[in-house]
């Protein structure tokens, strides 16, 4: 995925998931596609941006209207299964950060 998320004027929230993948796919690509599809159906979802380098380091930023939407997404059963598989199969290491976006700028000329 290479498109920018269609962001509203702030404030909104960003969930920043950074992970180092294990070797091999083991169903990861299919599950990742499904999570993007499923997240897009959740109340409060705004969009997602994601990138991964050839060494397996990836960063995915999902954007949400408020903290309640993030909490609800975390509790979706299919997402909970993906989290469990991530810990047991797909990731050597990961970190997740939640941030409130107070302002943003677009470029190159800014906003």
C-alpha cells in the first residue's frame, strides 16, 4: 500500500505499529490485507499508511477519530487472532504507539 490516508483536520489519533518480521510469509500477507479491509469497516476509522523494507522492518500507521474507536478495534475478535499470530509467528519484535495528532502539514508547499 502506498497511498496517503485521507486525513481530516485535527485532532485525530494515530496508532503507529513498528515491527521486525520473521523470515517467510506463513500467512502474513493474507492476514495483513484482511486487517486493512476489516479496519476500514470499523466506526471511527479514518485510514492507514504502511511501508516495509527488504529486511522486514515495517511501519503501519492507522488513523482513528478518537480513543474509543482504537479501543473497540483492539477488541475485534478477528483482530485479536491476528495479534496472537503476530506474537507467535510473524514478528521478532514490535512496538505500538498511540498519539493524538494536534496538527499536520502537507507538502511540498505545506498546508
